[in-house]
């Protein structure tokens, strides 16, 4: 992956690590969950606003 692609995602807080959600799935704070790839940084503006 080049620097033209930005990862957008989240991590689970350590306070939830090892706990189960309402469906019984364990939270893991050591994983970065990728939501989408922002090709050429076009989704989220960077730099100064116009």
C-alpha cells in the first residue's frame, strides 16, 4: 500500500478488552479494525479549509 491510501478505522478501548458484546463476541484492544481505505485522501479533507 502506498502513502496515497489512508486507512480509516478504530481500535477498541482497553477497558473493553476481553469482554463480550451482547452477541457473545469478545472485544480485542490489540486489533486495528479497518473501516475503509481512503484512496488519494479524497474522503476526508486535509490541510487548510478554504
